[in-house]
């Protein structure tokens, strides 16, 4: 009995427990992504059914606190369910949300509410893009583009914390090596939230290349001086040079070494932007000469340069070691016909004897020449060599030129006197005859005093005075060409001047309009007096008076009245109370002279009196309405009944847009005409010009807007009459819209042949040929019942003019021919459709085929670069195959290669990509094609369309400084030469600096020429990677003179002055010859001065700080050939 009762009690408790478990409601977790947002918040809920019977979650719903349902999710009775959605609010304020979950037993749980503050601001986003993509190598220009969609604030781009918006955003910049942290951001504004976009851009170090060289060579004889140098291809890395493991004293290492071998090693440390290069090493070998020999004292003789048609001479010595018989000199290679020498072959030389050998360079053809001369003897048949070189340069050009290209004579008033200025003409290269100046442009207004037919000596400079006439107002410009018999190519100067309207204190000013009886109650403040400038000059009204018989008003200072302009003053300003029954109005200038007067009788209320037309005397009449400060409007006029007429909007081709406006005649008007300005072809009227209209007559004018062409149009129509020539205006507007057009096309792919185990895959391009975005339905018609005939999609959405690719797959296990049609139809216009048909041949045997295509656009590169194209090979057969690749170099480019030249084991329908490289050192258009041939069936081949590479000339730049070792040299000529041609020419500035830009890369002879100095010609190579720096130190010519002195304080004659700029000029031309600066001891020196023949030298000085007011430099200094003048001191007085 006890056991039975216990069992029953246990069952009751078990059932009770089950019912309690079954009564458990689901658990819900509700969160938001932020409690303060701009305009959008994300709601998140997760519900779990805790019941052991796993009844499951059926629904989750989101609500506003007022019970309004936001959104719900059907959870499908899963044990747990997540629900996320976004809620947008555009109005600012606090919004409260909660979530609720139901389980399968319809038990529900409600979350705690969450309140979110919405600022009502639109969410901003920022875009940060880079071209090219990270990472890159140092030296590559990078474009960082930052933009944000907040229209109320500008996007800000920072790099590594610094604002670079102005200097780098959407601009190409070269960044240093290392990581660069970018941030594109916009601030929060009244209607938009803040936003930012972060990204890191990495710049890798560029490689460094070392060049270890030895001159004359790496193998030389004892006694020959060698120069071993090592340079890097960039200036950032630190280069170290070692000889036999020890660092050399200087790089280059210039030595005369003993017999033996010397190992030179060169390395460099890395910099921020360049990596450490590979170590360079080479061995210098010094051989012992035999005891009896004859050698040149130097292995190289550079004879310099000379003009074409002249000769250049120089010498070098040979020295005998031991007794040498039959000493001979012979030219063994090079330009032997250009060089001659005075050596007598067969000469005997004693031990330690030295003899001079004279060389002559003579050639009429411009160019660089060199030749090797061997010296040998019976005892020393191996001999020794010298390389003799010289340059033949063109005779300097003969030029007649203006000293500058533009001369501005300034601005002046009409009648205030002519404007003048001068500029020099300089003759160079030779004497010039028949020097003429000719003008084009405003030659009547701008003239010159040059006498055509004049002659000028070489290096002479003469001034030309230009005069701008002050007769007529205007901005004038004229171009003056100067030519001579010796230089017939015009050199131009542009001369400009500006003559403005004068300002006068009196002139032709008239009373033009007044209102004596105003309409404003009590004050009648609409009463006014108006004057009009009927003169051609600007009138300064300072001190002028306007008044009637009882009071006057003085016009304020600074009031200017332009020609044809008005000045009006009302009663509240002038305090002039014109009498309604009649009065006299007077105008006086600043000197009290009566300029104009008018007496009127009674005046009607609100009716002004005035001259019509403005400024025409004795035409006083009542006006239609007062117009203070504007043109008068007479009682007789024609007016439009409205100022604006909008004809509306219409579709192209749907018919013209029309509308009307009325012309109203006040009193009788004759010859009423309507004239148009603006879009008069599109907007027209039907008015008959010459129509007469009676008083108060109204006539309607019809307007029409043509529907032929899409656009927004506007035109202004003036109505005038004989009585009202100033007229009235109406503005017409209309818009013709583009009519929607819908269209579609499908490309028709080539038919395919496959075997019975292979799919035929067709790529079909669909194009929206209409002018509106559209959605197209795709369908296929399996005409012959192929086992497979499937499209990869059923609809395509395309913008106007856009295209997309779709795929059709056809297959069957039975051989035969299968036709499948594909149709594309517009969802917007069901009449618009296109259809194509594919024919698939299924065979039981293998099929071989190939197609080859260039994936890239044609490229443009420089002649130092290589164009690289991606070529795609597609197996168009039904068997695995390999293909040979052949490059067809149609224009014989230096480089036209493909890698790899063989692609293997390509599955049917699969592709492989290879790279085609095209380059050439000569600019031009180069065409290549690529052919792919099956290795299994040579009849299966395909060739690309023409691949065209436009190769352009690479350019570089060069700069440097020319000095004499003490001073930088002013006005030295620097030429870039190639052979007989001068490619570019410039002159050094006051700092001795010169530069060339946009010069073709390559090797040039850089010639520096300055009278009084020996010419310097060196070979320099320009690249397109970085600017080439070439500094030159000139040596004075043997005939040149020198002037030296000291800058002294004149009060004691002892104290020296440093840092002063000393200028030396020629007395005959005032041309600056050189510029020098006094050193710390106050000394200055001028080297390379020509002997004075027909002129002397004058000195001048400029001290860059205050304290001295007078200078006493020497003038009239003469120099003979090679003379040095010392003690030419300059004294400064404070």
C-alpha cells in the first residue's frame, strides 16, 4: 500500500514538473549598435526557447514604444533565432524600441526598452582610393584620391597625421620609402554625420646600382696614372671605395702605382629610399715596361674644340728609357685623316731624352674625332699608345634679337601725355646690315623711333624707344619683328599699353529728370532730382551743388559719374522741397559755375518730368513713371504685359510648345518692331514688324518653341517704336526633353563543334541600345531537343548603353546538329527584342581548336621602357591540347617576345595567359600579332588582331653651375651637341646656373663657351629617371687678363668689406661681363677678361646691408693680353 501510494505521488510530481517546464516562456536578448546616431540605427535580437521539448521560436518582432510594429521575422520554430534590421529616422529626437519573441506554444517574452537619440543627420561616407595600388617602389608617382558625400563640408586627406589635402589629394606625388598612414575624413555638419576612411600605403626601397670603372683601363704599364672610381645611380646612398681591403683617401682614387695587382672593392650603405647594392669588385694590373722603351707621357690628349674650317693645335711628349733607334709614330685606328703630327719617323733617341710631338686637328665637318697613335722603336716594338681627340663645332649663329620678349608701357589717361619705354636690339655672331623693325597689331597707337636700314656691329646693343599715343581710350598691343640681311628670321617683342578715360572736375552734365510732387503721405520722400553725364569723360562730382530757389545740396566727396550714367538724390537726403506750383532747379560745378538750369510750372502728383531720350536737350516732357538713377520712360511707349513667359516642357518630336504675350501701347506708336537675342532659332514669334498701334491698344504676340532638338532654351525679345526707341523686354524659356527609346542587341557567337562528352559553352553579349535603363528577360528555344540547353540567368538589368555577358551551355550524347535560339526582350517595351541562333555540332571523335586574344589596350611607352601585354590562349577543341606561340614582328621592333612560348595540357574550354613584351630604341608605331598553333593538329590555329605599341622619345633634364673656381660665371653659353648639331642652347644666369628640360635621353657633348676662357667640352649622359647635374669649372685663356682689388671702408682706407657684389661692364655696350663677390678679407678677383680694344672696363659695387651711401669704384680700366691688374680697390663712404 505504501509502495503504491509512493508511485502515485511520484507520477503526480513528474507530471507537475513537465507542466512547469512546458510553461517556460522563451528568452530574448535585445540590443542596438549605438544609442546616439545620425539617422540610422541597427536593432539586434536573439531569442532562445528554453523548453526541453524543443518547441522552437516562431516569431521575433520589433516595435516602437507606442506599439507600432517596425518589422518581423518568421523563425520557423527553430530552437534559437537571430533578427537584425536597420531603422532610419530623418527627424531629430529620442526614439524608444523593444523586441518581442513567441515560441511554438504561443508564449511570448518582451525585452526591456532601449532609447536611441537620432540627430536627424544624413550618414556620411568617405572614399579613399590609390593609383597605382599599394605597394610600390620608391620613385613611382602615387595618386591618393579622397572624397566624401557630405555636401556641407570638404573632405580632408591626412598622411601620417599631416593635412595634405591641398598638396596631394588627386595629385601625383613621390613618397619616401616606408609605410604611409592615410585618413580621408569629413567633419560633422548641421545635416550630415562625420565619417572617415583609413588605409596604409607602403613604398618599398628602390634598388641601387654601382658602377666601378678604371681609366685608362684595368691593365696598364708602370708609370701610367690610373683613375679608379665608383658611383651609384642615385645620390642618397653613401659609396665607399677600398683598395686591397683598405679605404682609399678619395673617390675617385687617382694613383701612379708600382708593378703588381690591386683589388678594388666598392660597396654602399642603404638609405631611406634606396636599398644596399651588391658589392662590386675588379682587379687593376700594373705591368713592368722593358728596360728599353719609348712611351707617351700621357695616354690621352684632348685638343678641345674649334670652329668648322679652322685648325686646333696641341702637343704631347714622348720619353726614351735607354737608347731607342728608329722611333716611329703611326696612326693605327680612328679618324686618322683628321689628325696630323710633325714627328720625323726614324729618329733616334738617347736614354732619358724627351721630345715634343705637335698635333693638328683639321676638318670641315662638324663632329667629334679621335685616333690612336702608336710610338715604337727597334728595341720596343710593342710600343705605347695615345688617344688624340678633338671636336669640330659649328660657327656660332648670326642673330639679331630683342633683349626681351615683352615690354609693358603701363597705363595713362586719355590726353594726359603719351606713354614711352625702350628696349635694346643686340647683334651677335657677325656685323648686321639693313636692320629693320616691322609692326603688326595696334601700330597706329604704338610706334617706335628705329631707323630702318641701320647697320650694327657684332655684339653691339642699341635702344629702341616705343611711344603709346594718348589720343584714344583702349588697351593696345603690337608685335614688332626685327630682321637683318644676315638674320632673316623675325625675332619678336610684344609692346602693351592702356589708355583710360580721363577724370574731369567739370563737363557736359545735364538735369535729366525730377519729381516735384511725391505720392508718399506726409514726407513725399519719393521726390528726387536726377543729373546725367552727357560727356565722354568721367566727372568728379566732389563739391558740386544741386538746388532750387530756396535750398542747395552738396554732392559728397568721392562721387564719380561715368559717361552715360545717372546720379539721383531724393528729398530725405538733399532736404530740397521742390514746389508743386513751379520752381527753378540749378546745377553748379565745384567752382560755382552754373552747369544747367530748368524752370517748370505746376507739377502733377506722382508725375516726373525728364528729357527723352536721356541727355537730349530741350526734350522735357512728362514721364510714364519716375525712374531715378535709370533711363527715362516717356508717356508714349510700348510695353510687354509681362517680363517672363515660360513655354513649358515637351518631348522631342511631340510638337512645338506655344504661348502668347501682349504688347500694350501707351499713346500712339508707329513702326512697332520685335527683335530677338539668344536662342532665336529655337524660339520664334509671329509679330509683323512695322505695325502701328493706337493709344491703349493691346495686341497678342504668339511664340513657338521648336521640338526638333533636345535642350533648354532662352531668348529675350525687345519691343520698340519710333516714339520709344529704348523699348521693353520679355524673356522666353522652354525645354525639349529626350524621348525614351528602348533597344537591345545580342552578339551572335561562332558555332562550336564538340564531342559527345563535352559541353559547348557560348558567351553572348547583351547590350542595351536604348537611352533608358532597362531590364531584359532572357529565354532559349531548344529547337532540336539537345539534352542540355541552359542559360546561366533569366534576366539582365542594364543602364543605357551598357553591356553584360551571358552563358549558354549546349550538350548531347548523340552526334548531330543542334540549333538553340536565345531571345532577349525588354520588360518596359514588349515590342523590343533580339534573337540569335547557335548551331552546335556534336561528334563522336576528337576536335582541336584554339583562339587567342589580347586582353589589354594598345599601349604608349618611351624608348627606354617595355610594353607588356597579357595574351589569353583558349582551347576551343574538345581534347586536352598544347599550343606553340609565335610572335609576328611586323615592324621589326628591337624586342617582340612572348613568355612562355609553349602552353601545355590545356583542358577543353580552359584558358592560359602569357606575356608579350614589345620595346624599341627608336620612337614609332610598332605592330605585332601572336599566333597560337595546336601541337596535335597544325590546322587548328588562331592569330590576334594587330597589337600596336606607340613608342615615344624619353626625355630628361640637366642643370649645373659654371664657375672659374672662384666666382660663378655669368652669361656663359652652354650647348648640348650631338655630332655637328646643337640640340639646345642656353646661358648661365647671375648665379652661374643653367638648366635644360624635356631633352631626349642619350649621350651629349656639353660645351661651355665664355669669351676669355678656354672652351670646356665633356660627354654627359641624360636619363629619364632623375635630373643630371653637370658642374663646370672654366680655365682662363692664355690671352685673358685679370683684375683684382679689395673693398675698403673709405673712412679709414683699411677696414675691409666682405659679401659685396662687384660687377664689371664694358664701357662701349654697358654689357655685364662678369659678377664677383668680395671674400672674408674683402678681396675680389675677375679672371678670363678679354684685352680691351676700343673699350675699357668699368666696375660697380653693391653692398647687401645698410651703412654705406657712396661708392667709388675704378672705371676706364684697360687690359693688354695676359695682363693682371692688382690693387683696383673700391672705397665705400657711409
